[in-house]
């Protein structure tokens, strides 16, 4: 099996404090090297101690960090909502239907169009350092359209989420209970074989706490693990429900009570923050500092979707989190790598340690801090995924 050493790394982020040279959750090693064998990391340490390998790559004083883990995205869709965004940013009312607009376009698209869109956004994200991603259904809202979205997504990732409970399908506007029955019955039967996770948008105008509990309970009975859109637009029951059902993550977490923060801090449910949504809607920012100071585990993800957060850039979200959500650069980088892995309950990604997948990002900068220090600059100059250099 071929081996490769990346040497001359100015700052290596391992996310393993036991490997680091200083007291930091990032497990930082200065003047470092990494050895890859096959698809795994097999060694990290000082560059001068690098063992013999078949190949060498000189990082030339640049930083290396784990590939980003984007644990929340909505990439199986068709259509565009430029006019909606333009109206919102121009202070004009807009009534194009929001998610329903995307639902109509997605239903009308064929499989080839949907998969072409998916692969385009995945390639875009990969160029910016994302090596692991989760993505959801939720823009079909029929048995056939939800199951095909998951089938297409499963060709590209193991982290596939069934989100039939995104909103109530237009056909069921007058009978949401019947739609919940569909989501937890025939639709679940068709979708469960293609997914690992089940999600629900627990929010006023979508699904209330009892409906969300029914959806997540039904999914768990079919072997799907819960995650939840929680407390994005208003205070609501989503975070408490997430902890109750041991959801892997409660996502958004913008409007929290002290009880919500305490519940997250005393559980293994990750608070996944999605600053692209607040940026694109001019909404209040989540208070990451409050969560971190309480001891909650925090992840950062893009929420890439055509309506409220049309960005695939984790570096952009890192910069937003540092500037507007009270995170330090170290905390934001950890949240975008190891935090995302925790939100997917993975230990083989989000870190550069022996035995982990060799998913690495090479920055054209000497430190990971430059992701926030130089916002908007395309700093990612190399990406390895499963040991193969792909960028």
C-alpha cells in the first residue's frame, strides 16, 4: 500500500489534544508532518521526525487541518429563488411561496437534472475543503419524490437524511394530520431504505412538538436516528424534544431559553449553528458564546439550500461565526470539523489522528486562524479525501 508524507506544515490541526504541543482542543503541532497510507492517517508529529514513505509533499510552511464536516445541507433540489432573495434584501415584500416554490421546481425536474445540481454543489463544496457532508430530502413531499431524492443523495454520501416533514405538502394544507400520517407511514416505508437519519422542521408554520415527536419516533422505529430543525424562528419545543429523543443534533438553535441551553449542555445532542441562514435573512445571530460557556457541544454547518442559505462555503461560515456569534477562531474551526463529526456521531472524520480517514485541507496560509482573519479569500489550495488528493 502506497504511503505519502506531507511535511513542512507550519501549523497542523489534529483535533486531538493528546497530540498537541500546547493546551488546546485543536491539538496543534507546529512544524509538523502527516503520513497517509491508503485512505487513513497513520502518523502525525514533528516534521523532522517523519518516517520514510513512498512519496512526499512539501506544505512549504502552510497550515493543514481536517476536512470540513458539513452536517446540515439541502442539496437535492431544482429551481432558483433569486427574486425572493433580491426582494428580501431590498426591503420589499415577496410572496413567491418560499419552500413551496422549490417543491414545485423539484417535482418537475427529472432525475438527471437533480443529480447534476447535486454533484455541482458537491464539487463546489469540495473545492472549499468540505470532505464529509450530510444532505436531506424535503423538496419533494410526495412518496415518489422524497424517495428518489434520497436514492440520488445516497449515491454520493452515507449521511442521508429523510426530511419528508420539512413543511406540510401543499395538497394537505387543510389536513396536516393526514400529512403526518403519510410521512410516518407510506412515505417512511419508501424512504427508510435510503437514509440514515430522520429530521423534522419543528417550528410555527411547519410542525408542532407533538407532530415532530410522532415523526421522529416513527423514524427511530424504522432504524433512522433523529435530528431536528429547532428554535430557528421563535422559541419552541424543538431543543427540548431533541434532547428527549437523543437526537444527534438540534440545528439552528437561534432562540433559546436558559433551560434549552442547560438541556443541550447536559446531553450528547450537538447544537449545530448555521450562520449562513442568519446572514441571508438578516435574522438574529445564534449566541454561540452562551452555548459554549455552558458546556454544550457546538457544530458549524452551511445549511446550503436555495432559499435561506445559498452558500456551500464552510470557511465563510467560520468567518461569520467568529465575527458575529462570539466564537474564537479555534472554536469555530473545531466546530466546523470535529463538531460536525460529533453531529453525525462519527469519530473517523473531523480529526487528523492515526486511524482516521485521510481527509485533509491545505491552506495557502500559515495558520487556520486565517479562515476568519481573511474572510472571503479562497485560501484552500489542496484537499485530500480518503487519502487521494482531489483539489
